[in-house]
C-alpha cells in the first residue's frame, strides 16, 4: 500500500493563507485522483478538494470554492492545496488521499484506499 505524507499545516490568523502538500512514493501506484479531506474535533471527516491526474479536472466542497485551489505536480507525484482567506471554520486535520482507478465519486472518501496521517490546520487569532 502507498503511504502518503502531508506537510504545510500550522497556525494561521483568520484571513491568512497556507499551502499544504502531499506526495506518494515514486512508482508505488498508478494515480487516478488525489484528494484532500478534513476532520474537525467532534465532526465527521469531509471532502475538501480533488484533482484528476490525467487531465487536471478539479472538484471542491462548496464552502471552499473561490478560496482554495488544488493542483498537481505529476513528476513529483505530489498534490498541493493552496488555502486563502482562511477562517476559523477551516480549522481541522487535513488528510491527503489517493486512488488508482475510477470506482466512484471523487468526493467519496470510501473510494480512496490510500491515505496520509494528516496535518493540522488551526485558524485562530
């Protein structure tokens, strides 16, 4: 199985920005989509954003549209999440996920067999 590694989390003031990154071992798996999910304390894990590896098609949860941008680096087997205009409701642990084939909606966490350990994002003054 592929072990994903996230980085870039931290503490940021409301209105600030963070850029998260996630990479998979080279050649470990065929990438169909990579995605970001997040989970706040006491809440279920929810979809944030995804990107199709072949054509770069993206999808976003409604609350982050216009503020977050997901991108990919094919050579580095890396996905990034640029987060702007952050507010306290964005506070959560952010997880990177990967799937190697089309087996459901890109926003469905059950379709992603490979995950990272997460990186904490805290938005507070």
